[in-house]
C-alpha cells in the first residue's frame, strides 16, 4: 500500500487501513492504485467539498463504497456502531476511510482504539496531529475535561 500525502490529512493506521479528508476524483483513482478495495465515507454528501456522486465514482473504479453520514454537530453511538460493523465487514481487505477533513474519522479510530482495537497512544497522536475535539466530540471520545472547550485544529489553534 503506497502513501498519498497530497490528500488532505492523509494518515496510515496500519498495513491495510488508511484515512484522510475528502479525496478528489483523481485521488480516488490513486487510492485504488494502492490496493484499496473498500472506501468508507463518514462525511455527509451535502458537505462543502464533497464529491457530486462519490458512490458512482468509487463503483466506477471497481471499489466497494460504504456510506455512513455522520452529522458533525451530533455524532452518535449508532454512527460508531455502523463504523465498527463496516470495518469488521470488510475483513482483511485494504480500506480507506475518510470524511471531509479527517476529524470525524480520526476521532472514530481513537474511540476504536479505546475499545481495545488498536493502540490508544498511536490513535491519539494521529487525531492530535489533525485536531483536538471539544464539545460533543469530546463527549463522543470520552474526554470529559474537554467538553466545555471548542474543537481546535492543528496549525490554527495549537
């Protein structure tokens, strides 16, 4: 699996999972070329910067598209359960998980690590390299101390 640092907030979790912000049409083809067979999108299709018809674009490349639209203002346990089920459902396939900025995705992977499926320190560092969740996202990841804080973004707020 190759590296694609031109995609916004590109990160590699391990040998089969990568994550990022919204890839372009051309970047989807690059993702496919790395061996990815499944794309999981946590960003709603109506978000600014989302592709016009990502499901069709991914299908045209021969990859499987899984769509779990997560409202940035209100992430839910049901969203997280759908994410976990999707990851389990792809088995050992190479998968790319994205949203618009890699905020949702990195928080989901941090929560996944907290549940015992991954290294918590590495997942935190990955998330912290993108943002520091506050408000509802702090609640979502179990960070009670940051619930009263706003979301903060690397390079802008810290």
